[in-house]
C-alpha cells in the first residue's frame, strides 16, 4: 500500500520486480527503472487528489516529464521488493521537480530528479501551475539521505 509520511511528505510506493522487468540474467533492464519511477510519480499525484486524466479533460492541463537525471548505484533483481520514494524538491511558475529514489530494504539502488512541465494539453504549450495544483503538491522539501 502506498504511504506518505505526514511529517516529511515523502511518498512511498512498493514495486515488485517480475520476469518482464529483467534481462535473461534476472537483472532489471535499465529502461524499466523509468517505468517504475513513472508509476510512483503518478501515484504521488493521485495521493494528492490529482487525477491526471480528469485534469486534462476538465482543465486542458497536462503534466509531462521535461527532463530527467538518473544515477544507477546498484542493480535490482528478479523478485526484489523495491520501495519508490518521491517528494517535491522544487516548484517553479510552470514546472516542478520531483526527487525520486528506489530502495531495496536499507540499500538505495537509484536516485533521480525529474522536472515536470505544466502544459496546455491541446496545444502542448507551457502554462502556469494553477493555484489549486500549487496547493495540492505542497511546498518543496529537502530530504536527508536515509530519511523516509
């Protein structure tokens, strides 16, 4: 079950590694980590009451990954139970940055930073974050390694 610490606002989402996620040696294929992170970002938004499909249809608003930095520290393997941690690290006028980490127990496997741009869905042009979205995603936070 996804969780969000009320004190630190770090969202936690469990991910199990399946055969479809791995190469023949049972190691997670590098591109699959991006899928894990996308699921966690989507659930982070949902945990804040933001349904992206409804927002697109109702407000002509789309939130898209504009850029991403990923550091792979250790491989995940078949049947690992991972924890994807997500929190807001920066917020601008028309975008925000989410920090993400993948953990296996007490071992961090991956760290990522994802800039999410707010766009007019129909035109794919930048737009300001609406006030209700600013309120929903909250204020950026700093996170100390090992906290969750």
